[in-house]
């Protein structure tokens, strides 16, 4: 018998395991045990003894290998990855171009701190971002490590350039977990609960979210822009340094703003001398089928914040923008010990190469076509799914009552739990916790994608059937094991 995994033998030996791990990871779903399996369960118990309980987890399995669209856990289960580490591993969790560059850099040195001694990969990443971010103007880039860090530095840059203090953000926004970015984030639980007080001078304006706009989707753009103008007028438009928005909201529920809203914001910001900041951390780097989600609206930010998929799995983020803004900060005012770490920069250069030599943007559009074909028909009167939305490989379904739009978070959690039990990793998000988001790697194979979607569709139908047959979604949702606890 030909064994396809080291988990097929009780005592295969190190040489056998190493030989098996050198083979490509099969791109098929496989359940050898219940999810989570016994080894994951043991390791999770150890985690509880050593790791702060403040860390949530969507699915308590421990991963041994990852490749393409598959996560293989320590029990030998192969799980379809519809999460990509929350939009991080867009080019795959073991992309050979990324691996090769990181391996080469690792052999030379791991760190020097760019503010102490320089290395050219930092400059090369900045050059690529200056060239590829939207905007026909001269740019400069600064590199950092986390999304929240990059967002905060965008605010620092805007304040230095304008001499103003206030920040305008939007309903349903998510910008990070630091104190300032928590103030900018809309959702209270789990991000802001018990962590205040937060920095001041953060003001919130309406988001043109078509589904729930009180005046109807057709009026969302005009009325939301009027609301933005009202907030600016009330606070003094000339006191705002920055206006920050996600071109497609992530944690807020993958909300695509109504057509014309981003362009309208761009005009308002320009009219009042406010720095227009596009937070492309989750939606950027090819996730939507274009390199940056704002390209769909033909809008360029004065500053663009990127991260997540930028480093191909290593921590790297960036702020890219107009040269006069980026250079407004005094020397030494930007930086960080690990900002633009050489291993992360090497990984980013591998990501760029993957986009330039492959068909990843086309892959994102292929994913959208497939997911739309399978899931969009679920938006019917027969199921409590009120909207299918998103772009490219950033897609979601929202669970709510069709008549009232009352959110159904327990149904979303129950569907996620059933998917997890059958070996498909999906994430729950949304201001109300009632949205299932799909973020598959752009390299996922078609058969694997179809298999995962079939599991998801069956889970939706069976969970809803159970709920209408007299059982409640509450009991099923209880097995979600933190499905709503992971957010980013």
C-alpha cells in the first residue's frame, strides 16, 4: 500500500516522515478523525495552560503543513482553507517564490534594523509599492510590521503634514487593536470592551452600506455623503487631518460601499484639505481581482495602507502616499525596531514576483465566478440570507430575517461550526456577528473550491432546516468553539 501521509503509520521513523513531507500536499479534503482530533485536543489543552485566554480561536486545530488551499493538521486531517490566515496567505501558505527568497535572506542575516544599517530589499519593496499603488503622482513608502501600526503611522503622517488633529472614520469600520485604532474601530465587542478610555479626536460618519441604508440603497451615496458633510461642519472641517476608510470593509461584514461613495469622499477630502487615507490592508494585494480594491471605483488615496497579503505570511505593512505628505515627517519620526524586517521584505518580493509571473488576479475573478454561482442563489425567501456581496476572492453571505433584517448570528455560527466539523474552515464576521466571509487563497484549485462550497451550501440548508424543525440554532452554535472570537 502506498501511504500518502506520515500519519498512516504508528512508527514510521523520522526518515519516513521527512520523505513524506517533501511530497506535495494533496489538494483534497480528508477527515481521518473528528475535528478537532485527539492530537489537536491534547495540544489545545496545553495551550490553555500556557497562553492568555484573551486570544480567541476560530477552530482549535493545530496545523502541521499548509499548501495551496489545504491546511493539514497534526492528526492528518486535510482542511479546505477559506480563510488564508485572515487574507494573509493569498499566494498560498508555502509559495515557492516566497520560500526561496526568504531562505536566501535567512542564510545571509535575519535582522539589522533599517534605522541602524540599511539593506536594499527594504528599498525594493518601497519602489514596487510606489509604482503600483493607484495615483498618478510621485510617492514615497514607509514599512512597518502590523496593520494597526501602519494605520497609526498614516495618522501621524497626516497630522504632521496638515498641523491638524481630528480623524474621520466610518460606521462598521475596523482598523486594528491598538488604542488609537480601537478608537477608530466601530465594533465594541470583542475589540473595545473593558479597554478604554481611548484617544480622543476620532469622529464617526455614516457608511453608505446599501443593504441597511434607511432611505434605500438607491439613496445611500447621496444621503451618506450629506451625513459626512454634516459631521465635518459640526466639528469644523478645517480641524480634520485625515479621513480613513476601507474600500471594502473587512470585519464590518465585507460591505461594499454604494457606487460613487468613495469618489464623493475623495472630493470632500480634497475640498477641505483633509488627507484621504485608504485602508487596503485586507482588500488590497489582489484579493478583489485587482491589485487594490479602490481601483474598482477609480479612486486614489493620498495615503494607502497595505498589509496582510503583502508579506506572504510574514509580518509586513506599509504606508504609501504623496511625496509631500510622506516627507512632511521629521527624520526619525517614523520607524520601528522590526519595521521592514529583511525576512519580511524578502517575502514581499516573492509575493510581487508571484503576481507578476502568475495569473493570481484572474484566479481571484475565477473564485468570484464560482462562489457567486453556488451561493448567490441562496439569497431567496426560503433562507435567512439577505445578501451575497463582495468582490473577487473577498466574498460573504449575511444571515438575517428577510422582512426585518434582524441579524441571525446564531445561524451564522452554527453554519460555521458545521463546516468546521466537515473539514472546511470559514470565518464569521460583521458588526452583528452574522456574516460568513470567504477568503480562499488565490491559488486554490477549482475542484477543491467546488468541494468546499458544496459543504458550505449543505451546511446552510441543513442548519436552517434544523432550526425550522423545532430545534434551535443555539445548541448548534455552541459547538462553534469560538467561531466568532477571531476577528481582524
